């Protein structure tokens, strides 16, 4: 969900799609369903074990594999063809194997930013974030993979949204927002055809934008009426959208995103999920930029669980905004007189590099 969409929805009352748009989409799904009904639905895929690897290079390759798979899924939906679930499960299984204290795949999902590839990147990022939150919440391996697969496919309905809406750089119209708000229903119809064995995929996709206080859509469900996977993915979906760019707007810093979550979402999501989010996404994550009380600017290169507000930094610019040419490391827990006063956006860093 884009930040623009979030803001626009605050001021736009719900309304039905135009008859023509609604009829066209209904016809498209009818044809897709008819084609799929003639096929034998796949058995629940057996997740095969693969050799374990601690190579971050190999793990980064999993992001590309996820991108290829999701592109194939969305292309199949657009062309009213079937797609397989097993490749997606296998990719996610490989993501959870091994020990990765400083996981480059997770860092990549946080920082990789391409506003014109957001449809694919968004779902992959949310799936990676879901795996991280599942670990923090103590969710077992089977349900963790289910959660991540539900995250990977939660926005499958985007495939039937016209590109002129998905990649529009101006403010969306009321009708365009209404079409986007219908995508949970589109995703449900696509995923429901996989049968009862994968009903959780369809149910989650239909409920990702519901909120426990009843303020969500499309049905205004409350509390336990919302599948737990949908509650988790809904929070991660929103956070991912805040920290990544969209065609209509730039991303915000993690510090701003955390404040947004704290200020606006405490009644929309379960406390344990919010607590977990704040635990796995530090205010100043690795590779983010910060300003110190000395006015120097540094890049976060290591974080400490017991002191999340005081990471290790590499100083890039001194207090006079001059580039630091020699490597200078500051470990904030060892420097009590220094502290972070603000986060710094990537755009500001780019401007400084021009000086």
C-alpha cells in the first residue's frame, strides 16, 4: 500500500467501482476460473531439503529467484494461465536454512529501492520481513513458511490492475483508489482456486488490509475475525510501503516510519505484533544514515540489541559538512558524550556528495 493511498483513503469515502470496470474485472476472473477448473489442482507441495549455505552471496541470489518466480506468477494471472506454488515454497525454505546473525537478505529487503519495480519487490520484502517476525514471535517452522508464502502472494491481485494506475506518478483519482482497494478480492479469487489445502493463502490475501479495530477494508472485520497471518502481513505491508519509494512519492526514513506506526497504529494491530516490529526493525538499521549532536553524519554499520539507539557508525561527514576521507569508526556505547539527534535521508546524502 502506498503512503499516498493511505493518505487519500482518510479523506475519500468508500464507493463502488464504475459498472464498466467492475464488469471487465468480473469477466476476466470468470475466464480465469473456468480455465483453472478444468485442471487438476496441485497437491500440497513437499518442501525438499536443500544443502545449507551461510554464503550471503547465495542468499542474495534468493532475492533474484523470488523476483523471477513472482514475475512468472503475475504474468500467468495476466494471461489467465495457471501457476505452481511449489517453486515459491522451495525458495522460502532455502531462506530459512542456516544461521545468519547479520542477514544480508534482510538488509537487502530493507534498502533495495526501485519505485518502478515496487509491485514485485514489495511482496518479496514483506515475505522476508514475515520470516524475521515469525522468528521473533516463536512461530514454528511449518507455520513460518506458510506465513511467508501468504506474504509473497498476498498482492497477486495487482496483476489485474492496469499499469497506468500502478505506475501513475500523479495523485490517484477516487475511481483509481477504489480499484486498488478491490485488489484483496481479486487476490482471493485467484488463490482460492488452489483448494482447501491452501485456503489460508486466499483468506490471508482477502484480509491483509483489515484492521483489528474495524477500520480496515474491504469488509471492516475486527479482532479475531482476521486471520493471524493477515494481521502480521498487514502490519509489515504498511511498514514496507513507508520505507520504500513509490511512483507517486519518496520513501521516508526508518525513524519517521517508526513514529508513524507508533502514532497511528496502536489500535489497528495487536500489541505483540507492534512490539515485534519495533524489535526487528531498529530505529537506525544497518546502512542507514544519522546525524550526531556534534553535527557529524555517519552510516550505521552495526547495531546492538541492548542499545538500539546507540549503534556503531562510520563517520562520512564532519561537523562542517566536509567529507571524511580516512576511515573513522565511532562506537556510540563507548562514547557517552555523543548521541544521535536525527536520521538522515539518502537524498540528503546524495546532495552532500555533490559539494
